[in-house]
């Protein structure tokens, strides 16, 4: 249960970190969309470790299209995408199979299923997001034809906050940092943290441009509600906000309400969504990322029988889920926007 | 579309603010649960205006059970609940039907449907939450038998933040404020704001006690993901966070990870959820509420033809969506917890 | 669970036979469709008892539109329809609450829920179909604009089979019999049966005209699969077939395959559906209706404790579910066709 | 859209006949169920061609478990099953890509998508059922632990009807024929038909034993309604009936109603389902199978431009969808029964 997302553009992911493969089935993609493995590969490259500064495991992640595409075009039937798990060494996990790592899903999976694949986090591994990003790459192809672009970047990392937003710059550095001045500070902070065997969190911002007004379904399937679910469903995410978000709590109505003029909205505290429906403005979301729980520092925990244990997680780990989570935020946002675009089409015809 | 929530405990709301009635159909309630109209009425009283300080419109909100209950017990068939709209004066809305009120859903509904019921906000009115709260009251009856309690309170209002949390106190004052020292400051702030014809936002905190470990479905239907959707689907909500939430972004892994000892978790930065599955700890959520958009102060906007207009919203309006939104947050949280409780039962039998 | 039907055009029915009311919430109706209570009333009249030959209980069935319509047009928000149960005498059911009536759902509801509303069959009553027919009337308004017509008639009743199909004639007689020669034979047969305190079954045929090619989703949500579910979900239905149906089992491929010529298909054994997708031909379905289980003749059964009992069901009952089931077959067919029309629109834009 | 089946036990199939592979993702399987590739392979063997009398293409169909199983036990996470398409010769289909084969889905797919993979029927190929049967094998493992058995057999083939039902015999012959006297007649009939370059239909009967009372959700998700959908969703199926089915149409209520005695129901015209809920009796379904549309005999059709064409389908084809469809009927029935078993557990705990 729970491994499918979307109403009309439906994505089902599967696979464990150290099983034979991970993958995704994309159902509901409109027919006639050009789609090549390279389109998907390009997005997978953006999330993979081995990019500068992230964990050195090589993870080639070659995606295979197994169905749904004929002579380079989608056919409207399910698109099955698969990535083999090639670099799998489960040895370091053997000793972890008997303890609950703090901050990990070990304890809750055990409570839920009474059984789990402990190798590499199993289903709860960040590797699960390969399927999400692959599906997001399909959605991207459809959204591009509608002129809709989704961009995410690292607004804050380890306490270093960006002061300006240069999207072009963000896309070209390995931390997806939009502020040239903040980038070296972030890199320095990550180095310190890694040296200490610790980790840090941060904030990712997501922007949607070119989204037509009218997407989102009142009252439960509001566009922001579905986006909140999509983003909160990513491991390590602890908060989601739209537009002025938590800052709204301290604003006055006269400050927060976005006035309308003949050229449209004159501000964007709403973050592009009013009453759960897009306004045609830029959609703005921010996502709080907790520090990655795998740290070298020794931690107190218990084993399966409840006995106190001390755990030190070996191997070289990323000091932050950022930047790998940035493309996942983009992917999930794309899934929601496309799903609602199709829903709106059902109602009114193509926008 | 979008007016149904839940997978196994399914709630469908309907109704416009100034139509004949509002209501909800609750499908999937287990049979044999004692349920009276008074049980639901008690929850509706907690959200209704006319309580001290909120808008003086009398709104009796007498709920009727139209189906699904026989001789005081639920039968497992759909429970239809209806509340007539008795205090309906649509006159003040006539002049508003031609303009888009800033901060309201007028513009986006118009963009989506090309038609809308402008009276009292129509479907986008806060009155829609009557159905949610009524459904939540049904969920409450089921959850109580499982020893699960959901409590929400006003953590912050108009910039006044509570310094201590006394849940018993919170339940007895009209602002659901848990801090006896903060209450008079909040009341004072609201008076000022109302005198200025303006409005303020705030933060609501929701806690779930007695929730068993194991609820939540990886990977998309995570418990926190579904809670985020549920809470973000409430009008005026601009952000949702779990446990340490946005503060996690500035924490170290060694600080954020909750250690486990023989008596369980020793802290709760996770907010009771790891890997999207409940841990058995208290679940803690916070919700950012924007200032209510209906303000007396004049605002710039446009009419349906795009001509600039100046709008002053008459009548006496609440200066904040809080406290009316507090019971709605409780209701939505209950819907999610119960739905996942039933899903988990399907997997493993009753917890 | 299970009281909602459809993916994009979603219908949720509620209500027990002898509760305060029955009703339906229709979610996903496109905006801007003219809709009056009379439109729905006209369809309800077609299913109601008290028409010649059916049971004489007066059952005014005045429908109320409670939401989703503003100034005579649908707004895209949920349409709540309600019919009060006015003619409710539960006395005859008191003695039946302790026994399982043969052929009724008493036994299985008891096994499922451990509790049931025995009055008038409760949720398992044919009265539940009021909500279906009301929802079907809304669907009809949308389908008419697309030039799609759904017509059902009584192909066979109590062993009397129609030899010719005159749809205009069918709509004007109380048995929905399309064959003027068969009508008096059917009426005679019903009289005999009623005199004997027994009941009979029959076959209803449904035809859909003007349905565009391309509706239906492979592989599980095939158009015929969804139609089969829709029709089989009607009480008393024991079989559903498409096109040549069960007769196909004895045909040769060279007989059954419908040849294509320049003017389209030259026969219609497929019943208008190939590979689960409409071909643009007339869609043809047939539905087997069992004899209504409420009969005056004494029957053997057991009570709640398993003791043998003899039951005689008093009151005057219809000798057949036909003709009341004919409009329900039309309604369910309309729900499926419209739902798939909207799904197809999401994929390709309006047909 | 439409490639996922089930509410709690959710099955998503993918793959084209002549693409790289076909497969299925099974979500919602309870954890702790022993599952090996051989369990699934055994079911796939039952549906594969190359068994005596069916088409001689060798089709090894070696299934791979790619996720959801750890150390031989299901973990509760999605089970991904894949079968490579090894014996793929698309040459004979090239000439068919420009014409609509009568009785095939060519025309309707073209109308729906405007594009299709013509090789081997693409998504509309019987090969799609590999995924269904593989998923059904997983369901079988769960159902066996509950003592629920599903058996299908060939009741009628090419006009030869079985006069007695020997389930043990049925499982051991290649036609799944339960009547030792009928088997040689069926084989003879098939030989004749094949010699003529034609094909025949038949009737498959499905029985469910050990199903507890109480499964099925009124009013739309009735057990028989979901079974009807499941079975009608199989290619070549033109009708579904339950219990006495279409014969009910000519029965009297006093004949059709199954009396209850102290030892339970005394007959089974209901086919084990009353009011859409299982009664605990054997569930009996019958499915009408049309003659397979691929025949050698020349047929009239048109090409993509509407020009008249004559088509002769080369290669050696099965003269009937039976017996390959028998295991598919079992698989689909299992999916429905298990899904409803889990739904009922959510309501009441394990039966």
C-alpha cells in the first residue's frame, strides 16, 4: 500500500536499496510524447551520488525503458522504468540488522511489518527516489510542451542562507546553491561537519513557472495540499510551506493579501495558490530537510530485544541529504502539477 | 473532484456557505460504534462563531444524522450528516460578485470554473469545514475506543507566542490558548487588530496521544505526508511541519536524531514519525495560519473585466481564522489517523 | 466503504429504506451545465413504484438540490441531492428482524457487520437506487450535450421474450417493453405470478448511442469491465453480457469477428467495444435479473440463533424487479460512460 | 490509466507483447508470506503456450522477483515481478500495422491514442496476462493460508458442454476440462476448427471454496460487481454470470431463493453472494469467451486510410483462448477475493 501516487498521472515505485533493482511504472502518460532513455538519464544524473562532494560510491544508474514507448514516442500505455542495483555491498549492514539506528526508519518499519530488509535501508533508503526522479523526468517532458518549468534550489544549508537567487547559477553547481557568495560558505560548512562525523539539514525552495491558473481541486485535493503531501513524502522532509508560509503567522491581513491590478497580482504572498487553486503566478514552496541520520559519531540505541546498544555507522556518508534531495523535490512537484493539469483538462478541455 | 478524503475511512463534504445546507457523507465507519447527534454537535459547537470574540452571527448548526445509525449504533453503512444554513443574508455579497477580493479564492475559482457562487465565499467559505468537523466527530468516537486522543491549541496568535503548554487550560478558553499568561495578551492583540479593521495569523499545534507504532504507508502515503495534505487542505493554512520541523534545517544530525533507550525514545525531534510510520511517541504537528483575508481596510483589486477597483469588505468579520480553525485541525488529524489505523488493521489485524 | 463510484465523475450514495432520507453526492460534474430539480425528478418518476402494476405504496420522491448549482447552472462543486423517506411504515419488518429472509441480503449483512437496520431492507433495499438514478440524471444532462443517449428496455420478462425492438414504444409503457405484441403477454404473466404470491426474473437490454470511439482504459478499467461492475452492482442482477455475450461461446471466429468496410463496422457482435475501448458503434449490454426475493409463499429459513423458521413476507410486493430496475440500468450506464468520457478528455482533450 | 487493480491488494501490470519485457508490481501484500520464484513460475506454466495443443511458440517465461521479498519472505513492500520477452519475431506484424484486424483492438486503440505498438498486439496482447497470473500467484500464497481455494475449468468449448465436474481431472489435462467424456470431443472439435483456419469460443467456470461470509462492500464495490469487472477485464470475455446467472431470468422467486436450514443454505442459486456480500457458500461464476479473433481465413477490413483491404493472419494460432484463459480467470478471482478479505479485516479484524 501507499506506493502509488497521483489520480490521472499515476506513478508506482518499487525496489529496495540492496535488492536486484529499483524502478517505477508510470501510468497515464499522454500518447505521442517523445521519450528517450537519455531524457530520464539526465535527471537521474542530477540526483546521483558521486557528484563532487557527495558520497563516492559509484552508482551508474543506467535506466531502461521496458514498455510504453514505441519508435521513440509514448503510446499511452504504462511506461516501466528500471535501474539495476549494481554497486551493492551489504556487509556493513549485517551488524546493523539487530539494532535500530536513531533517526532512521528501522524502528517504525519493524513495528509495522515485523520484518524488514535491513540492507542499505531497504525500502526506506534514499535509493527509492530513483523511481520518483525517473517518473518526474517523464512528467517533465509533458510539462515542457505546456511551457511549465519546475526548478528547485538550496535556499539554506547548515545554517548558511542564500541572500540572492540566481537560478542559472543554481543549476550549474553541485549544491544547487543559487547564491555565488553563499556557495563557498556552504562547502566549507559541509567539510567541517563531515570532519566531525556529523550531518546538517537545510531548506530547499521549489518554484513553478508557467503554470496556468485553475489547477487544483477544492476542497481536499487542493493544489497546495497535494504538493504538501508530495514533498512531505520525501524522506528527511520535516516541513512544507507555500508562499509566505510560516511567516504568514506574524503578518497582518493588509500586508498578506496580494492586491490585484490591471496587470495581475502585485505581490505573491499566496505563493501562486489561492483557495487551493493556482492563480497563474509563480508557485513558491519551501521544504525543511532534517540532517541526514547516518552519522559516524557514536549514538545510543537499543537492539531488537530492547537492550541498550551503542551504534557507530561506518562507511563514508553524505553530510547532508541536500543536494541529492533537490531533484527529488522537482520530480515530486512535477508529478503533482501534471496530475492536476490532466484533471483540469478533464473538466474543461486543454487549458 | 477532490471533495473526498481517505482510503478506508472516506469522507465526502458538500455545500456552499449560502446554499440550503452543508454536509458530509462518512463511508467506512466500523459498525457497532455508539453515535448520537449530540456527539457531533459538541464538536460543531467548538468551531462555531458566536463564541466569545468571534463573529456575532448566530449560526445554530444543528446537525442531523440521516443514515448509517440504527438504534444508536453505527451499522457500517454511510453516515450522512446535514446542517441547514439558517442565517443566510446574501445581500452584502451582491456587490462583491463582480470583483476579486484579495487573498480570497474568487480569482482562482473564476479561472478554474468560469462560474462561481459568490455568496459568502460559496464552496470556498470556512463554512465548508462544518462537514469536516462533523466527520471528525465520528472519527473521534472510533479513536477514543482505541485510546487515541487528538488535541490542538493555539501556539501563537498575532505575534503572541505561548511559553508553556497546559492542555487542560487550552480546552477551556475560547482561543484554545494553552498559556494562561499569553491569553490576555492574545485577546488584547485581537481587539487592537479588529479596531484597525485588519486581521492576523498564527500557529496551531496538534498533538496525537496514544497512537500505536506502525501507522503510515511507505512511500507516498506516509503518515506525515497524509497529515500534511490533510492540514494544508484547510483554507488559510500556509505551512505544516512535523516534530522539530523547519528548525531541523539548522540542527546537526547528532542533535536531531532521537536516541533510543530501554524505555523507548529519549527525545522527540521526529514528532512521533520516522520513515513516514508512527513510532508510538506523541505525534506533534504545527500549522501556519495566514491572516484571514476579509478585512475592513480598503484594498486594491480588479473586477471581472480587469478594471481597477477598490474594495471594502463590510460586515463584522473575525480578526483571525484562529480559534475557529483549531477544531478543524483536530478533525483532519483524526481522519488521517483513523484511516491509517484501518489500513494497518487490514495488514496485520487489529493493533 | 464501497459507496462511491467513478474516478472523475464520482458518485457517493447514502441512506436506508426506512431512515429519514436517501441521497447522493455527485462530485466532478463539469461547471456550467443547466440543472433543475425537475430534470432529476423526471428520472426518479421512471423508477418509482406506484406506476401501473408496481407496488401501490405512494412514494413521492421529491428530490432537493442542496448544493453545487447556482442560478440554474452547475458550478463544478459537489451536487448534493436528497429525497426524504415519507412513506415509512416499519411495523411489518419488526417480526422479520429476527430471521434471515431467503434470497435477501439479511444473512450476509449480518455476517459482515454483526448489526443491521432490518427495516425495509435498510441499505440493501431497492430504495438505495434513488441516489443512483438521481446521479444518473445529472450525468444525462452532460451526456446529452455530447449527443450521447442511453436507453434500456425489458428484453424478457417471466419467460416472455421480445421479438422486435421499438425503442419509442418501450419508453411509453410501464414495463419498458419494446415489443407491442409481447407487452400484453408480459402483463398477463405478471398477474398470474402475483396471484400465486410468487415473483419472476427477466433480462434488461441497454444501448448507448452516439458514444465516440476511444472511451475505456486498458487493461483493468476497460469500458466493458467498468460497465459490468456498474450493472452487477445493482441488486438482483446475476449476469452481464456485451454484444453477442454468452452466445459468443458457440460462435466461430469467422462468424464473430465484425468485418470493417469503408462505412465502418458491418456487424456488431462486439457490442461496440473492442479491447475494452469503444469503437463508435452502438454499445449493447444485457443484464440478467433474478426474481425479486420478497414473495408471499411460505419459505424455510432460520432465525439469528440458527433455529428453523417459516417465513411469509406480508404486504403487497412487486412481482418483478423489472420495470423498476430499467432506469437504474440506464443510470449506472450513464455514470460509466461519462466517467470515461472525462478520463479520455484528460488524455486527449475534448473528443 | 487503468493499469492498476484493487484497493488494498493493488496490482499494476505493464508491458507490450514485443517490447523488452512484461511485468507487474504487487503492492499491499501482507508481510511474512513465504514466496519463491517457483511459486509464481508454477502458475505461469499453467497459462503458457507450448503446452499440448496450444501454439508452438516456445515462451520460457522465467519470472524474476525484483523486490519485496527478503530471505524468502514478503516484507510488506511492493513486489516487482518481471518476465523478459525472449521469443519475439515482429516480422509478421509489419504488414499488419497498416490494417485493422477484425475482432482485435487495433481500431479502438488507434481511435483512443492515435498511436500504437502493432507488434503482437502490443499492450492488447494476451501476453499482458502474464502480469495478472504472476500477481495471482502471490495472492494464492496468501489465500492458501486462509484456507481459500480458487479453481477454474472449461465448462464448454466449441459447443461441447461438460456433463460432470471432476475438479481433480480438470487440473490434469491441458484443456482444464472437468469431464473425462467431454475431453476427447473438445480435442476433436479443436482439431477440426484449426484445420479450417477458424477459431471457437467457450465458457469457463470459476469456483471459490473456503471463502468466509462477509466479504464484499455494498453498494458499488459488491463482491460480485468487483468479480464481474475483474473477469470482464480479461480480453475475449463477453459475459459474466454469478450462480444461476442468466438462467435466473426464467426462474420463479420460489425456485430461485435458496432456503436456509440449520446446516446453512440448502441450495446455491445465489452463487455464494447475497446483496453483494459472500455468504460462506461456494462462490460460482461463469465467463463467456469469444472465439479468438486471429484466424487464417481471409477477412474483410480497412486500412488506416479507410480503404478496403483483405487480411489473412499468418503463423500458427491457437484455435481458442481457452485453455490459456483459465489460469487468468483464477488469477483475477484471487485478486478480488484477497482485496476484499483485506478490506473486511480493516473493518472487523481478521475473520
